[in-house]
C-alpha cells in the first residue's frame, strides 16, 4: 500500500496529502541536488534548481493539468498557502539581495517557517 493510500485511510484530505507526502516525495531529488551543489560551492546551481523547479511546476505542470481538466480550489481554502508563498518569496528575494547568498541563520529560519507551515497544514487537515 502506497503512502497516499495510507494517508487517505487515516482520513487525510487530498489537499493535505498533496502538500505533505506528494510534495516531499517529488522534492527530495531537488533537495539533495541543491544541498550537494551548495556544499560544493555551486550556489548558482542550487538557486537555479529551486527556481527552475518552481517555474516548471507552475507553468508546465499546472498548464498541462489545466488542459487535461479543471484545476481549482476555493480561494478561502488557500489563504494560508498563498500567504506562505508570498512570505517565502519575499524572504528569498531579501536574503539573496543582501549578500547574494543565504546564510545558515537564514536557512534555519526558512526551515523553521517550513515546519510551522507544515504543522498548520496538518492541523487544518
């Protein structure tokens, strides 16, 4: 039985499954690539990997899904998600402008914010 089936058996919503299990599974290769690139001093590759992935997912994946069928969600259910998106985009831009790098402290802050977002997502169901 796959992770998604187990999650549904436990009563998790499709949205929660997508924002946690599926997102984690599809993002792990990008995470590993970015961490290795950053540790080896290829920061441009790490940043490009993250930005490229987001652009690919938004334009190609969302666009293709829209061609295949209706893709949507009630706006009131996306409030926390959209706020998190705007905050993280703003923080990333601010971090990159200061010294064109993300320090360990800034990386730690981002991880704490991610953990908070994940906790809120799980609590909301």
